[in-house]
């Protein structure tokens, strides 16, 4: 891939909510009545999205540089998403927090989230290392569900990083959730998510599939490790054995 194609293709930002949409949704939930200063909620969304943009750009730059330096792209693609007000309210309820700006600021780190889908499993940790080692990026939280998969079979590396965002009124340290996973893990998680949340299927049938998916996750992991080995070998032998 040419560099220009890479930067055009890799990051899909089109799921981003506009602040206008957030405001409309927040009004539907009656949140404007709960806040003395409703604009603070919008500002929080603006900040978090700006933080995700900073991280997104860093990841794109990294992928370009890996291509340049090693002739190899660790990143398959990147997705950015903003949490809807609906799932924000639902999460605050689930976690038993009273709905206040301070509580959202202090406890909800995934208002803006980035998902990095890598080509292979080792790339997950390579991307993490290259991101977290940047001097303006701070690791806030880390859950390695690849080393310790969830009982469902779910695998992914979840980190929260904080990054400075420079704004008209000053500099803010902003948390961004980054989920990093391989193509196989992503494929698995997408299907399992649909099975879990988006189905009119008979519960017994769902349970049967969920059981099978636990084994599938393990098998996919084995397959990805094996394919990663081939890919590595190909890279190591590149340019050799030519007459
Ligand atoms: P929440 O963020 O409130 O869910 O709590 P948490 O931070 O304790 O949860 P976790 O670290 O498990 O990350 C939650 C996110 O990971 C979810 O929004 C999903 O995107 C993903 N996730 C976690 N577990 C599963 C799973 O079993 N299946 C799938 N498909 N996705 C999962
Ligand atoms: Mg979370």
C-alpha cells in the first residue's frame, strides 16, 4: 500500500456523533434539568473526542512508520466510536453512580473509544508498546484479556491512556479507551456480541452457540498463532534465497 492510501483508508471516523446529536439525545433523557451547567456535558464529549482524535492520529502515524521502516503494516484497521447518551446513562446505572458530571469525568473512560484491529497477535503488544512509550501518553488502566480470556472466550487487550488536549482555555489531560485485538479476535467478538445482545433466537439455541464459541475462540487463537509464524518466517526470508 502506498502511504497516501494508508492514511486515507485506515481510520474510519464516520461513526462519530456530532455534539448536536449528543445534545438532542441528552435532552431526550432530561439531562438538561439535572445540570446547573449543561454545557459541561457537551464540553466533556468534545474533549474526549478530541483525545480520541489525538490517539487516532498517533496510531496512523505509527502504522505509516512501520510500513516505512519494516515494510510491514501491523494495523489492519482502526475504528473510533463515541458512547451514546443512552449507553452512558445505562452504564452509570449499572455501576451504581449517581448521574453527575463529576462522576462521568472520574469513572467513565470510554466516552470516546478506539478499537485497533491488528493483523496478528504479536502486533497487539507491539502497538501497545509503541503507543504507551510516547512521552505525552500515560497508561491509566490495563486489562489483558488475551493473557486471561473471559469465560465467554473473549480476547482483547483493553487499555485506558490519557493524552493532553490543547484547547482555547488551556490544556486538559483526557482519558481514551483503546481496545487492541487481532483480526481473528475481532471477528469472533463481533459475532459473539450479536449473539449476546442482538438476537431474537431461542435462548436454548443461543446457549448452544455460545458454548461452541468458547471452543472456537481457542481454536482461532491456535490458527492465528500458526499463521503468525508463517508471516514472520516470510518476513525473515524476504530478499534471501534469490539467485
Ligand atoms: P464496561 O466497560 O462497563 O462493560 O465494564 P468494564 O470496563 O469492567 O468491562 P470490560 O473491561 O469487560 O470491557 C467492556 C467492553 O469489552 C465491552 O463494551 C465490549 O466491547 C467488550 N467485551 C467485554 N467482554 C466481552 C465479551 O464477552 N464478548 C464481547 N463480544 N465483547 C466483550
Ligand atoms: Mg470498560
